[in-house]
């Protein structure tokens, strides 16, 4: 047999993977599994643990959701019960109101019956005046003496009232006036100006306090107060009398006017 024939009949190299697998199993049996297989095994265990955790979480979440739904359903049931109670109370109140209205509607008709049955009021009998001597005793117009007496009493009362009223003092209307008296310039003698103003005297006029108020540029005005009786003294007359002193006074103005 030649060498080619020997190689053709030999099948060792064609089944090499079988021999490699057998050798691998032999060494694994001696030394234990390879590191690659250990890694694959640990990875599978980890994946299995993760899957179990996910399933646990999903189951817990489903359980929590179920509990929430149960609690909400219970609260809705309680609300429904309270609403039913409220509706029942409202129905009872409406029935009471309807019954009261019905009673009130019937009561006016029943009250009108005794009023209709009431006996008519009898008119008081009129006494007839007998004709006779009594007609002569009645004085329809009265006597002149009684009229004179009544007039006299009325006049006495009027006189007494007038005398009483005349004794009361009559109220006099008064006013408080504040005047601004302005000079011509700063050289005007203000003391002489005030003396001229106070020299104005009238029935019902009373001068009061005064002061000098600066206006500007060294000029001062006289501000003087007075009390007047409204029926006797007016502001127009007062200003006219004061402005007669033309040498000292330029103008007079009413700064304030108050009733007393």
C-alpha cells in the first residue's frame, strides 16, 4: 500500500474537532471549568436575579395600586352615604313645608266662615226729643255775657304773654371782623395810622387787638380786629370811614369775617 493510500484510509485529521472536544473535556474534568464558562454562568445568574427583582417590583406596585383603588372606593362609598342622608333630610323638610303651606292655604277660608256668620251690629236707638216746654230751655246761640267773658279772658292771656316776652332780652347778631389796613410806603407812621383807625367810632362798633404784619420791602400792614353789631355797622361803611384818612391809608381789606 502506498503512502497516499494510507493517508486516504486514515481519518484522524478529518475528526480533529472531535478529538479537541474530548481533550477539552478531559482537562475540564481535571482542572475544573474554564474561566469563560464561569463568567457566562455568573452573567446568567445575575440576569436571573434582575428578572426576579423586576417581577417582585411589578407585583408590589400592582398590590399598592390595588390598595389605593380600594381606599378610594371606600371613600366614594362614604360620600355616597352622606349624600343620601342629605337628600333624605331635604325631602323631609320639603314635605313639612308643603304641609304647612297647605294648612295656611286652608286657614283663610275657614276663618272667613265665622266672620260671615257674625251677627250684624245693632244701631243704637235714637232718642226722640219730645216737643214741649224743653225746647224753650235750650239756648242754641249762647248769651252775650258769655262771649264777652271769653273775649276778656283771651285778651288778658295775650297781654300777659306779650309782657312776658318783652321782658326777655332780644338776641343781637354780632360779627367778628379782621381788617388788613395797608399804608402807602415804608415811611408811613404806623402808630399814627392805627390811631386814625381807632378814631373811627360808631354805635355797635368795638375795636380789639392789633398787630403789624410785614408785607415786603420793609412795608408793614396793620391787622386789627373788631366786633360789630350786624344791624348797626356794615363792612362797607366801616371801610369807607377808615379810607377817609388818605394821608396814611392806601387800602382796607377784610381778611376774616365770622359770625358770633
